[in-house]
């Protein structure tokens, strides 16, 4: 299952450890807060490990096929015919 990282802004202190740790260059500092570019992020989690303030979290993404199957199962439960 793939994922992307996001920043919990209340916890970010702008130290830049995550920026230095990211091998993809997906994390930047703006206005003393880190931001993750979801298009560049590969979900490796290196920035999560580098963050001492636990300001980084992983949002897991389901493959499209699994999302479709989940939707079809839900539809089947709502309308059994």
C-alpha cells in the first residue's frame, strides 16, 4: 500500500531536519514550517524518522482497484438486489 507524508503544522518547529533527510527533495521550509510536495513524495518515511517533534505523518493510499472493490461491496450492502 502506497502513502504520502503530510505535516501536522501545530507540531512543526521549522528545524529543517526533514528537509535535509528527504531523498526526493519533496520537503521544503516556508514561513518556518515544513511542507511536503505530494507529487514528489515517494512515501519512504525518511522525513518521519528525522522529525524530533513528530510533525510528520503518513497518509496511506489504496490502489485504485481496491478502492473500486470497496465501493462495489458498499453498494451491494446498500442495495442487495
